[in-house]
DNA sequence: TATTGTTATACTCTATAACTATA
DNA sequence: TATAGTTATAGAGTATAACAATA
């Protein structure tokens, strides 16, 4: 993917010298990132892309995107909830959640059930297969994906990073 | 925006108790995030959305997106480069960079100049106005955007966060 | 009148193939 | 033959309005 390749290029800075006459040979060096290296949002975006790429690789045998994984996880932890509640919690708009659920339901990972209390709403439930896939996905994520992050950052740094990101997501 | 609203909901966890008979009144509580609270990629994504939202707000008088800001910054720090070099460094695909440049050029923020050495390539230059806008943007970003992040995290945490994100972007 | 799920739609991002003009 | 910029296009992701069924 071009993004990954470019990320690598972008991350090895080199000398900032002004172009002096007579060094056409050194012309093709890495570019100066300048103030971009200090912009939190920039690194945040690049890091997020890398982490999502790795997630997809690690969980590839199960063909789950990060968004689909988060839906299955939430259904497992919150039985008896309807589409609006699940979608809102994940920051997914209700209209966009419809096709997401269609995809999961067509793979027999979850099912919609008409609520008896309120016949407008669909109670979402994990199927047997959905639970099994979720268990396997959690194992892959823990043993491959999060393990790699732990290795790169160290356990204590990983926790500190998670805390700061959660704080930004919640309070910023 | 629904995403922001949902983010807030998602971030205040509550008790995980099983649904006991006879508490229909407490039914509408915040959902359990479960293992999602430990998933780095999830918080990374939510944090990134928040930070980009704030960037747009802070720099709104100049009508610059994070991507456009990064292009102007890179042009300022790397005179004499062509489209491919700038696009690759930012992880933008060359075809997609064309319309981005069209937008910036139509606002007289930068210009394409045929290279005399290699008449295939366009050397990118900031215009006078582009330089002025960039200076104003940098001030807004520093005084409003990054300042708010500094306030939320504290200066030393902010640096630690930036280092970890850069490491992930570069090495993960 | 309000809400749930849904459809339709549009706009942005991202991605690939192929063209043109130069080299 | 290869490269720089471009066009066309397709697919995700995200956003809003409006409708039918139900409350």
C-alpha cells in the first residue's frame, strides 16, 4: 500500500541543508517534515492507519474489520440491546449501521429479533457461530495484534498510551 | 455530530450487573464497552477523530483541512520538490493529489511550475498568500489546538504520547 | 407527535488502471 | 522502456432527509 511505503519514507528525516549549487546527486533525499513532526494529529493519524492495517492482517483468517469486531464485542457484552443503542455507542449512524448488520447477519454471526415490548425495535443477538468467531478473534487480537504492540512499546508504555488516548477520546 | 455524541456515551462505563428481574426502569444505562476499553486501535481511532475535529475548529477562519495544512507545511520546508515527492511523503496517492493541488492552487495558496530539467515534473511552490496563510495557520494551531492538548495532558505527557505515536507510525 | 429501522442519496477518502508527454 | 502528471472510476466511510411501522 502506498500509505505504508510513504510512512516509512516520511519517518526517516535527513539533513535540512539548503540546496547548494552542484549537488544534484544528493537531490533525492528524504524530505524535511518540519513542524509536522510535532503535530500530534499527524502522528495520531499515521499510527491509527498502521494499527488498523495490522489488525486486519492478524484477524484476516476470520475476515473481520475493526468495526465489525467492535460490533460483535458489544453485542456479547450487552445482550438485549437494539440497533440504535449499539450504533450510538460505537459512533455509527443508524442508517449506516443497517448495511453493516446485513453483512454480519448474512454470515450468520448475529441476528435481529423483533422486540415484544416495542415492536419497532430489533433486539440484536450473537448467534452460536458469532460467539465462536468472536472467541477466535479475541485470541488472535490478543496473541498477535496487541502482543506486537506490547513488544514495540513495552507493557507500561502501552498502558500509558491507552490512558492518554482514552482521555482524549472522552474529554477533548 | 453523532460520532461525538456517541463517543461521550461510550466513554462513561457503568455497572456490568446482569439484568435482574424487576429493574426495567434502569434499562437505559450506558453500555458495557468490555474488551473494547483495552483495544488500543479503538481508542486510537476515537482520539484521532476528536483531534481532527478540534483542528478544523481551531483553523476554521483559514478553511484548511489537516491534509491541506500538511501540504503547505511540507512545501514551505522543501522548496523545489515535485508532486510525486510531496504526495509520497504524506502518504497521498499521486492521482488523489491532483485535485488537492487544484483546490490549493485555485485559492492561490501554491503554484505548479514546469521543471526546466525534467519537463515532465511540476515543481511546487508556495505563493506569497500561501506563505501568509501558513504563518497564520501555524499560529492558530499552536495557540489554540496544541495548547488545548497540552492543557489536557500536561506538557510531559504530550511529548511522551507524541513519541509513542511516532514510533508506531514508523516501526509498527 | 416521536421513535425505530430503513431507503435513498451525496460527499469525502482511498485505491487501481490507463492515458499523455516527456525522458 | 520508464516516469510524472493526469483522467476515469470504483469502493469504503460518513452524513442528511424522508418514509413506513409503531409507540
